[in-house]
C-alpha cells in the first residue's frame, strides 16, 4: 500500500500515513501538499514527540559479586542472569554439607570443568568441613531446621570472603532451586550481610530452573539426585525418613 510522507509544521519528519489520510488532512486544511511524487504533506501544526523513557538502570551494574555455587547445574542459568543484570561475577565454592566425600569431589570437579569452559573466575575454599557441618545440625536434623543452619554456615562464610576480598555484594545459586527454602535463605543472607557489611543480593530465580536442566544437559554436567547432606540423601531414598518435613 502506498504511503505518504509527513512533515510537521517545522519540517521535521514524522511517521508516514496512508494516502487517503494524507489527502483528507490537506482537504481539511490541516496540512499542505509539498510534493506529489513522492506524495508529501506538511502539517499546519507542530507535533510534540515525547522523549523515550530512559532504560531503568541495571540493579547490579558495575558491581563485583561473589556467588556461592552449590553445584554446576545451578550455576548455568544463574550466571547468565546475573551477567544480564550487570554484575561481574566470581564463583565461590564452600559446601561442607555434601556427603559423602566422593560426592563432594564429583560436584566440585564438575564445577571446575564448567568454570574453566566459561572462563569463570573461582574462589575455592580449601578442605572439607563436614564434621563442623554435622556438629551444627546434629540437634536439628529435620528439613527446614537443618537447612537454615546449613544456609547460615555457607552464606556467612561467603559473606566473610566477600568482605575480605573487597566484593560489592554476594549471592547464592540456591535461589534457583524450588527445593530450597527461599525465605530462610533471605533471612540468613541478610544476617550475613549485616555481620560482614557486604550486601546480599536476593532474588527468586526459580523461573530459570527449567532452563537450568536444559543447559546442564547441553554442557554434559553431572546432575545429582539429592541436595547434598546425608539427611537429604536418606530422604530421597526413603519417603518415611524421620527427618522429612511433614508440611
């Protein structure tokens, strides 16, 4: 369909319109004919074109963020998302809850390979503090109660390292999992932030969980069948486990 060029009263180009509409504007003295070929009209009034709304600033633009990573699959989508928010991300490994040691090492090695492929800088916590973890949760083995203590142990160490290494914020890949307690993570993250002086970045990232599985398969990553601790392994195999949440 043929279109007419349109100028405002100051000669500034506007969006084209149909020939029928252009001729109607000329006929009603709301525009003058400038040219027949190409058909061009000039309006008899100015058109105020609003300035485009500025893009909202990215929430993590320019911030160096230390990201606690529980496993490589959970890191896939999360890393992409945080980068889109403007963050410069470094990964951090500290998961003394993972049992047995062979499982801990398999997850750590999988993450090391993925980080190397992605060019992701990592801070690796040395050693295996399973004994400290078990002591912390021994009196509270139930789901939810032990999970909060587990979050506390890992997030406080992450916040401590973030403060020592001069990061602007810290967060965790646990936020992508529908199996974790987001509100408990928020509380423990905020408390760790208050102690360390480094802000905790909280966001419900569960919408990325389906993409996480796809990305994990694309990168051929080991995908575990339980959260990590000996209690969660037991619960994954025994629906009658006494530590299972009865919610």
